[in-house]
C-alpha cells in the first residue's frame, strides 16, 4: 500500500473533525440565543406586570393639608397655566402622580390657599387634597372606598407624605409639613389670613414714614381707580409694579389645623435652604467686591437708581394721589352705550341687561350690569398690616 492512501485518510478525518467542531459551535450559539431570548421575554413579562394600573379603589383615602415652600424665581407662577408647564403646581402634580398618591387631579378634591405670580416665592403655601392612605380604621379625613373589607385589616403607620414627595420634587420646591383635616376642609376658603413679605435694601429710605403710609391701606378699600377698566374683561394693572423676586407668601393661617412634622425631612429641607443661601451669599460678595473695586478707582461714581421697579423711572416724582385715575365702571358702561358698543335692556326682574355689540372679545357674552360689577369686585380688597 502506498503512503498516499493513509495520508489522504488522515486529511479527510481532520476535515471531518473541523466540520463537527464548527457544527457544535453553531448549535451552542443557537442555544445561547434561545436562552437569551427566553430570558429577555421573561424580563419583558415582568416589566409588563410592573406596569399594571395601580388599583386606587383598594386603598383608603385621606383629606390632608400640605404646607410647602418654594423659590419661585425660575417659575412662571404657582398655578398651572395653558401656555406653559413651568409652574410650581405642574411640578407638584407630577410628584403626586409619580408617587401614586393621587389617581388624577380631577378626582383629588384639590384646593390651593392662594396664587403667586411669576417669580414670587412662598414659605407657607398651603394646599388641601385627597391622598392615598394606609388607614382602614377611623381617622380624621379618612374615607374607605365602597366594597373594601375593613374587618381584620389593621391600620399601619400613615404614609410619609413629606418624604415621598420631597424625594421626587425639584430642590427648590419642598414639602414642610402635612396635617389630617376634615373632608370638607378647603385650603382656599378656610384660610383666616395670609401674610406677605417684601424684601428691599433700606438705603436712605425713611422706613418709619413708609410704615405710616402703609397703615392707610388697612381695612377694606376700592382700588379700581388705579386700574385700567375693561368693561368686557375685567381689570388690568394701570401702574408699573415692583419686581417680583423679593415678594414671599410667608404665612397662611388656619384655625384648628394640627401640623405633623417629619424630623428627618425637616433637617434635609434646612440643609437644602442653607445650601441655596451659601451659594447666593457668595455670589453677593463677588458682586459687592466688583462694585467696591469700581468705586475705589473713582470715588465720585454712585449707583442711586432703584432696580426694584419695572420699566423706566420717571425723571420727576409725582405724588401717588396726584397721578391720573381711571373713570368709574359705571361711567365706562355709559360711554360704550353712547358709542353703540353696548345696549342696555330691562331684564325679567327689572334688572338692566347689557348686550355687547360690534367688535367683541373672546370673553364677551350676554351679561347683566350687576354681573359686570361683580366681575370687577376683585379690586375691592381688605388689607391688614402686620
């Protein structure tokens, strides 16, 4: 037998071994892919299971008041608005929904104590709302959904509302306290008083004289004469306002509300506020150093302009009572009646009915003169100086 025959046989066997190895690798890869696919499918099934809707009907609810603080400088106001979601209230409801404390805003029985405008902050804003609870037994503000078996279910410690919300809220919005309240309690209508603070540099201002002048605002007054009167749409501000960022809703007072503290969260809030203060105090010193540096080079340089007023400053000061005032609402109505823009007719009960004619705003409608006056009643305000 020649040597070529065994060599050919060995070569064929080697090729067969390589083929079998390759086939084995393919089978292993296939099995691995199948296993990974099964693992992935199980993971997706778990994820889909986790996304099942939260069953709010299986949990009690509790009507509570929440006290919160926020730095409003970066927000367009407190209340939700149609043209922007950059509001404190929008962030608040995002947190309430994320923590599954409410199902939606519409069914949450929500009231706010007061609105704050763009740039305004608050140390004691208060809202009332129905939140998910752990209390199956009796308790202030607790309601148990119909069909939920209460017998045999022990009430656990109440949910840590402050901690839950602060864990998902922005750092410039903090819940301070919560309180259980009666189911009919309203943060808006049960508020006894609101206290605002406005911060400004004293400079050479006569603060005693300012305090004396402010006392004239105490009581109930009609401020419509310093507003622009719009018969169809209500009031708008007539004079330039002071800037917004120094204004703080400092306190909202309620009778009989027992606030509950979460000590650990209070320390976190204190540390957060202290961090904000340190950062801004350092920035203040940086700016002060620059101002002093310029004044040192030129001692005659001064900075007398008040930067807490919007718009341009009048060259000559005009006393407040000498400034122009708008006509009364009644005279504006008669003005538009004479021009044919309004018609007054006698209604069913003898009350005058005002009908808008000609060009109409989107808010214009058939209304009575008394309703117009009620619409503008917001300018009649009671002020208490503290």
